[in-house]
C-alpha cells in the first residue's frame, strides 16, 4: 500500500501526509489535532511563543489527540544584523511604515526591549514538555539538543532547501528530513546560503535530497495541493508529503478571515517572494503593501521587520484590510477547494489512492 512508508513507520502515523507548521499565530491546536486524528502528522508553529507557553501547548494537544504531533521552532531566531540594530535604524524603517499606522489610526510603537523569542530558551522548555515530534527550520540544533531529544524519545524533523543542507542534516542524525521547494508558501528556510540562492523547485529537489541524504526518511513540501501531488512526490522518492496552504485555508486554522478569503479568491500567478513583512524571504499573495514596499531596496532584519509590521497587523485584520497584512500562500493556491480539514484529508487519501490505482491499471494494460 502507498501509505506504508519509511516516514509513516518512523513517526507512527497512518498516512504519509504532514501538516506544514504555520508560524506567527496561524497555527491552531484544533487543526493539528484534526490532522493527527485523521492519521497524518499535525503540526503547530510555536516560534513566536514564550518558553513558558510550551508546556501548556503540548498538554493541550495531548488532550485533543492520542496520535503523534509536531511542535515547530526556528533554530535561527534572529538575523545577525538584528543584534546591533540601533534606534536610528529603527526610526528610519518605522518612518517607511508610518503611513500605514496613520491609516489605521495607530501610534507607531517605541523601540522595544526585545523583538522576539530566544530559541535556546524555547528549546529547553520544549524538551521538558516532550512532544512526540520536534520539527525545526532555519538550521540544525546543536548535538546537545538532538541528544536530549533522543534521550526523551522525541523524534526530530529538520527542513532543508538544498542538497548540501540535506547532507548536513543527515550527518547530524536527524530522524526525518523535509525538502521544501520554492513553490511553498511562507518563509524560505535556507541556512547554508541565502534564500535567493536556494530556490529549487520541489520536484527537482526531491531526487537531489534523496541522493544527498539516502539514509534518512524524506518528506516533500512545496506546491502540493492534492492527492495527485502526493502520489507524484512519493513516486519521485519522497516518503511523505507536507501540505501547508491547503490546510491553512481550512476553517480549523488560525488564519484570519481576510487571509482565508484572499486565499480562496487568489488567481494563478498571484504569489510573490518578499522580505518586507518579516525581514526574511517568504512567499505570499501580492497585495497593496507588497507593491508599495518594493520601492525600498532592503527591509529591517528579522525579527525586527516582523515586529514592526506585526504592530499594525491586529488592527488591519480587525478592519478586514487584507491589503495590509501578510497573506502567506504557496504557488498552487488557486487550486484550493476545501474549507473543512477532515474533508480535505479524506479527499487527499482518496485522490492519492486513485492516482496509484490509475498508474497500476495503465501499467498492467500495456502490451509488448
């Protein structure tokens, strides 16, 4: 059967279908539990949460599902330039954003004591909480962290964008690798070279990563919206497929109403890569903010840029202003169909089964 793979066996799941972890408050325990209860691997992006939030999060998910789930963190939680970011630089970048604050009738915030959370503090709290799976992006945790996970029975899933990153991930002894192609929505999680230098499409990346990391179970991500895509990924050598946008659009996610409505209204070719929301390269729907910010050659480093735009995000959402918020989405967004996660998951299983049955039938009907 197509669902018996190295990933399903390693993670203890029924189907090789993984929910992409959504950061920035877009994840929900309801969605993660729904995916896990259906037989996939539900995920929760927790990089924005304080360390003391980790244990309650894991406890809540354990109360909602007795199946495996993943908590995701960012190994690199701050760009190098952010450590020396000055008040003068802050003032310059905030001046660019002031028209949006004015439009929303908000006062731009003062220079804060911190712009984001610290990975080292988060991971200690997460290890203590011991989720079934710890997934991560933007790098590889230290050997001490990986050893601590092994000692507690926490499986590790690391994400790569290139073959070189995959080779390092396998060398580190990570349990499962996610290969994410340029089609994926959200952040490009490269860590050896710049994101702009690491833009390989999903179906070219799968065999490259498989060759570079032949011993490690592989999950393919990026642009996969239906069962036919899952079947294609498995055929190319992946052991599972990860879907982000299709699940983000479902009612169970924590995506705002303006975000979800924009996803279902999107046309082919409507996504763009930009650093202007968070400071790191990410794929989302093109909107007014993205268009207007293209006049600037640079953004503030991560997480500074994200903290600044996040300061008007809630008010923009409250007013239904999809033109002023990040609308993360993959390139296949115009193929969206489902609003309910359980229905989407059932359809994915049926479509994948049909795809493999069709190939088998075509093959058995050949004559020599």
